[in-house]
C-alpha cells in the first residue's frame, strides 16, 4: 500500500498503521480515507498530500 506525505508538515500517512486517534483502522488505504479526514499533525486536508517516493 502506498504511503502519502503531507506537503505542509511532512507527516507520513502509512496505511499499515492507519490513524487510530481519528478512528482509521490499520489497512485503510489513503484513497479510502473519509473526505473530511485531515492531517493529524497540522490539520490540512487530503489535497495537501502526495504519494511518497
């Protein structure tokens, strides 16, 4: 599964980990995150993320 990086703060969303504090289970791909999900570090929306190289 592809990891995604926040362009604002460099937080990495790792689908293997999910985002437990936001109720996102491990194994949830970035594309399957809710549209209202925001970066847990800086609060920007999904449009500010790009695939990790």
